[in-house]
C-alpha cells in the first residue's frame, strides 16, 4: 500500500517540478483559464505543489491566488518561488471555505490519492465554493481504478480515479457545464516515469 500524499511529495520536492516542467498542456490550460477570468479574480490552486506553473502564471496575470497542498515541503518551496500568492498546508479532504468564495478552482492531479468516495465529496465541495460563472479546471489520470497500488516517480502510491466520461458525468450531475476537455499523453522527465494519459477538463458553474 502506498504512503500518504504528504510523504510522497515531501520526498519529491523540486524533483516534481523538474519532472513535469515539459508538460506544456498544463500551461496551455492555465492560459485558457486566464481568458475566462474577471479582473483580479479569486483563484484557489488545490494541490499547488511548488507553485509553478499554475500559481505563478495566475499571479503574473494579476489574480488573487491562494494555493494549498498537503505537503509542507511543497508549500515552503511555493512560498519562496511565488511570493505574490498565499500558500497554506492543508488536506483537501478536510479543507473548507464559504460558498461562492472563488472565481476559479484549479485542481491539477490532486485527486489521485483519494478514494472514490473522497473524490466525489471533494467535487461537491468545489462546486459549492465556486461563484456563479466560476470555473473548475481539473486534471487527472483517468482510469477505471479504485485503491490500485502503483508507483509514481519511483514511489509507492495507492490511487483511485474514473474514466473520462465518468468524470464528465459527475461534474454535470453536480450542476456544472463541461466546456472543455482533452486527453493527452505525457512522459515525465524522470528515470522511473512511465507514459501516462492525462485528462484535462474545465466546467463552469451557471
């Protein structure tokens, strides 16, 4: 069984950013989000990692960004690299904000080490947190798996996910309109990385 997400990402530190620096699609999706946001939008970056590229790009565009991550090591790096954002150590399973707090919630690869029940509960929270017209931008590795023992950049993890069409259905059932979706293949720059298919999906709250 895999160790906790905090332990995995504390151990990876800056290696994670280096491994995914070539994931240009992630930057493209944030660039798209920037075209959808009002001026000085309130954006929550869930599982912010080192703050790059997501929080850094959003801050550079003038938005009010809060990042959270379960890994204290990642938060320390993010605070140093992106001083224009706020960062806090938090577990998204217990994270809480008032309804309609955010113009956008960005969740890149932060759901994989949850159970399916936790994924469902978390998606419900994200919808509640979005202001009307707000956007949820989500990325994950889509697969019909639950509690699967696997390896991520050489470290044991336990992962759960859904196929792309199931994520779309759950977002729609939660009251969001899916406005953008694509699956891309990516190989991280790490000696123990395996090729992966990544789902990027954006959904808007009416």
